[in-house]
C-alpha cells in the first residue's frame, strides 16, 4: 500500500515504510525537530535479503540521529544504507535506475 503524505497514513490508519517515515517526519517537524526522509536498502532477517526501505534522520542537538519508525529503532543497525534523500518524486528519481540492479550481502557480523 503506497501513501504519499502523512495525511494519507492518518486517513488509512496503516502504511508501509514510506508512510511510517512521512508520518514521523511530519510529527517531528511539527514539534520543531528538523527531520529528513531518506531512502535506500536495509537487511531483512525475515526474508534473508536486502530490501528497499524508507526511514528518517532527525537533528537532535548538534547531530543527525537515524530513526526507523517502521522497525521502532533509534540508531538502527549498519544495514541501513542511504541512496537518496527526500520525499518528493523528483528527489527519488535517482533510485529508478537502481531498482532491481543493486546487490548486497552481509559478509560478516561482529
């Protein structure tokens, strides 16, 4: 289920990762917390592969903190790899050429 705004998420009462990120970003910004939406890949234990994913980064104090509202993670693991920043279609156009072509695997875990 794709959503395009935080209002879509509130209207539908559910969302996928992009919707979770949009809603979190809207609430954080309304609270005065600078927040940007980022897009990339993340490793899924459930599927055993990397999947395309959307999450956020919020500026807390002097540093940007990664937050994954979908997985309820603050400072999520290193498998969150950013490819694009933004939430408008033009911001995401750089991802089009990557879909289906990016291959990644976990080599080791410590």
